[in-house]
């Protein structure tokens, strides 16, 4: 039996920026939830859900020994600090945007 | 081979970072070195503008405050101080430090200044800017200056000359930490494995409290004790390049595998290819293990040959950003705030002929995550924010005027108007062959 929960319940995250590229690292608190990240926090899903913001390519790097992954989001900062008029022009809060996603837990 | 470890602390993780945790580290940390990392891309560009208006300025504004507080402690504890607080004017910063050391009665101190990062003269009309993907001559904005990211060489040379304080301009952040490690352990510059290890340590340390529980608390999920008094980090580094990250007893915050993992990937893209002037570092094999309360060991970094080209940040004057806000609260707040936004857009276009539409945010309903499609629907406490970027300051002033005029002419119950105009600085990158950049060392005795 599976049940749904927000990602924040099983994982923590931090966002950083370089130019118009954002990176969000996501780590499972409990190693048993690492496969949930791998299966459900995919570039395809992020593009589908947040495509209006994450307008470029999304690359995902897996770090199994840290039970985490690094999401590298191109053209995901509305132009970045040079151009964005978003109050959060660094996209520091993108970590919690992603932690708000729902996941199915085993 | 040396057996003892090297203790290095972080005294600042950005230009405006706190002072008291740095003083605590300098006093009680028993440190071999303390690093103050204070130089963002925009901070440097602002420094270049300040230096242009006054040749004695352009370095970190907190330099004097920080030095007065920690120099005597560093002297007493035989702790070397390394900082990029020189920003756009490292020589002026170095002279200020010498003056302070004299005033505080610290004779015999040696202050070294590393320059050579100014790359303005190396750029030409056809220099390629990476992100706008165009030649310098085709970019419409006025250049402020260009600085290359130096590696460890200049700092290591300063330490060889027994400098107690090393002031730099633009140096890659992790290099500020790798340099004293290379010097102390006598790692060769082309020992890529050690350079990768020291770079990982520097990367984890460079944002100070971000590895000791700062930027981490999420009440109910990630609780952090005594966060108001978060301590700054210490790395106890071994000759083989492994380290334990810790903090002083009695300080707030926490060092655990979660804080270290978050910082390990902070602003990293491909973890297997982290490029610095010193090495192509590989963090993809990193191990992060708890070894006790507030003690985490980091190991497993690897390294390959350093890149042949150095990154150069080019800064441009980018016009102005105008921002103006007004609040609506209580029943119907969201509809009144939306209406206010419609009024602003309409009047800017029709009355003032402003071509670019302003960005409109309803803070409390939809703002920072607005573009991602996130909306809260039942907020009764809403702040309209209007923002625009413009090359003409008058247009930004018009925006502020229009939002302020909502006080009498806009929807009911608007209050709390605020408006700001700030100059905008643009920064882009280019690459320069490393053979064209050399660090320059000046040494001053107190």
C-alpha cells in the first residue's frame, strides 16, 4: 500500500544560482527513501509541473552514497540576477518549491 | 610527512556577514588560519564603482571593523588571516590594515597583498561573453571592469614570506582555503588529488554558517538549537586531505551530515567536474560521515588537472530597477490589490507612454513562486509590488509616483506605500588563457 506525502516530509533541499542557471540539491532523510527521489523527482516531472519557470534543459546528477541528487535547471531564474524582476532573483526559494511536490511513499 | 592537523576557520561567508562568531573563533578556536570570504560578483562591481569615485575606496566596508576586532586575537593565537576583502582595491585595503595594526600596537606583523586579477586590459572588442553569447563590442551596456579568478599561487607565495595577513581581490573562494593547506602540508600545486580534497574543504567552509546550521532551519522538520547564536565552522584537516567539520562548543547551530551535504552541493553543477583555477575537482565520490556531536568527516574528493583557461567576470552598468509597493488587507484584499495593479499598468502605458509593462506581484497571493504557477487563493493580507528595469531613471521615478498616487486615487484601503530605485549592475563571464594572468605580491611590515 502506498500513500501520498509532500516531498518535504522525507527530504531536505538547498538551492543555489549561477547566472540564469539554478541548482537544487535534494537529499532523503532516510536512505530507504532515496529510491523515491530517483523514481519521482525526475527532470520530466519538473518540466511538466513548473515548465513556465524552468524553461531550459534539466540535468540530474545522482549521488547514491549521499542519498541525494543534484538538479541543474537551465534558464530557470527568469534571467537571473542580471535580468529577473522576481523578488527572489537568485531563486533561493526554489528548494521549497520542489519540496512542495507530492510523492508516493511505499 | 607531517602528522599534525591544520585547523582552519571561516570568519565570514559573505560581505555583510556577522562579526561576533568570527571574534569567538579568533579568540577560542586555536586556529592556524581564519578565512574571511566576502566577495560576490556584484560586490566586486560595486567596489569598482566606489574606487572610480574615490581612489582610496573600493574594498570591503567592514574591513576596518573586522580587523580591529580580530587582529589582536589572531596575533595572540598565531593565526594567519586570509581574506578577499581587498575587493576592487586590495592595495588600499592592505594599507588600511597596516595602519590599524600600528594603531593597535602590533609591531612585526606582515601584511601581504595579492593583486593581478584585474583583467580589463586583456579584453578586446571581439572578446566573447558567455551568457549573452555575443562579442563585447555588440553588448550595449557600459563596461565597469573585468576581474579574473586567481588560484592559490599568490596566497601561497605570501605565506612563504611569512605573512600574517593576506589581502586579495578576486580569488576563487575555495582557493582562499586550499592555499594555506598547500603551504602547511607542502602539497605540490599539481597534486591534483590533494587539490581536489582541499577544494572540497574550502567549498564546504566558504559560506561560513551555511554548514553549521545557518540557512537550514525548517521548524518541525529541521530544528536547529540556539540558531540566533550560530557558530562559524572549523575544519580540522589532515595531511591526506580528509577533514572534520566542526564548530566551537557553546555556540548555536549544528554540524551534522545534513548540513554538510546541503553545503557540499551548494552552487555546484556537475559534481564530478567542479572547475576552479587550481583543479578540476570531483565531489561525486564524496563521503560525509558523522563522527560525534557537531563533528562530520568529509573525504573521498578527487581531482584532475586544472583548466587551462581562467574565468573572468565582466561587470556592466545596467540602468536602474524601480520597485514600489502598497498593501491591501481585510475582506476583498486580493481583488483590490489586483485592481491597483491594473491601474498602474494602464496609466504607465496611456499617460506616460512607458513601453515596457511592469512586473506585478501580489505578495501573499502569488509572488516569488508566481511564474511557477503557485497561487494562494484566500489571503486577506496582500501587498502589491510593481517592478521595472529601465535605462532611464525618470521612468523608474514615474513608476514610484504612480504607485504612491494610489493612496488617494486607487482602490479603497490602500496603505503602507514604499518605493525604491537602485542602480542595476550586470555581470557576465568570459574565459582568458591562464598564461595571460599572473598574481602580483606586495608585502608590508607593520
